[in-house]
């Protein structure tokens, strides 16, 4: 990978890692799905004037946005609402083994013995985290985050098949369709949306701005560009930085405390992800 792309991948992981911290702050006021709907609304308003997807892509973008944005974010951040940001970031790491398994099924990628062992280690680590007594009343939230990780992996497989579409055009198209989908989901599953919007303070709107412009527009724009240039195995290892940023951010900004069981489980999960993603001799996709 070129140095500029390595730096971009590190930046993406850091931006997304802090996204969990910012989202937790935003959810002190907004309900989770409404927060995501506002996030993609602002992304659409800012990007659609410059990156308009062609009509021929609308059908694919509708389904990709439904899976990788509307369903995924509804699950993930409704789950994050009931968990520490650092714990949620560790659980989200299952998106990597899920992604590899789905890539094997739908893209014909092969799973090496080392990667197979990594999948096992990652799932064992998450299982240990789920046994933490502190999570006994939050297992539904944890399972929603895990379901969101699986849905994210499905979405990445769908996106990988559109690798020739520019990153910013792709996120612009996804945002266009995700916005009404998320507002509909919020209407169905949440309440008091108008009151929340009318009473939001600067801190709440600051979270929306970060999630919309930094995490989504900038972060995903760079990520989709990297997916178009390199193989999944080349770019996925950089996401190992994501939970580290979230854990540090959770401790510094949210006063979160990690238990020994969560630390050991998190280390196992990250070790498994590292075994899966860190490969030698990866080749660039043409």
C-alpha cells in the first residue's frame, strides 16, 4: 500500500473508534435510530450536490443502504445505547470473521488454517466478554451489536461488488436512501422525535455533525476508496486500531472501567482478528 493510503486507513480507524464515544454522548439526548437518521440527513445535504450517483445505480444503492446503513446502524447503536462504548467496540470486531466467512461464500475467497483458528479465537474472546457479570442485564444490547456486526459484513460484501464506484459517490448514494429508511425505522420503533429535535442543545448537534461529516462522509468516503484499490485482507488489519481508540476514549471521556474478563476477552477477540486479517503477499485488485 502507498504511504498516503496507509495513513488514510489509520485515520479511518481512529475516526470510527471515536465515533462510538461521540455517539454515546449524542444518545444522552437523541434516541439511537433518530440520531442515525439525522446523521445521514446531514451527510446527504452536504454530499449530494457534489457526488450525485447515476440513476442506473439506484436499485443497488437502495438495497445496500437498507442493509449496511438502515438495518446495521439501527441494530448497532440501539445496542450501544445499553453498553459501554469500549465494550461495544470490542464486540463489533466480529464483523471481521463474519466478513471473511461471507467473502468465502459469496466472493470465493479461501480461508487458511491460520484464519480459521483466528475465527475461533475471536468468537471465544467475544463469548468471554458476554460472560462478564456486568453485562448480565445487557445481553440483548450486546446481541444487537453482534447482529449489527454481521449486517455490516453483509453490506461490505455487497459494496465490494461495486468497487468501481467512487467512495464519496457511494456514501452519497447510500445516505440518500438511508435517510428515509432510518426516519421510518425511528417512527416505527421510537417516539418523541419532534421534541428531541426541538430541545437539542449544541452538544447534541455537535455529535450529529461529527457522525455525519467526519465519521460518515470523510471516514466512509476514504474507506470505500480503499476497498476499491486494495483487497479486503490488505485494509481490514487497520481496523484493529478502532477498538483501541474506543477503549482509550471511553476511559478518558466517559469514565468507563474495563474489568479483567472484558480485557482478556477483548485481547482474545483482537488476537483472532489479527490472525484473520494480517496476511503476507496480498495482491492489489485490478
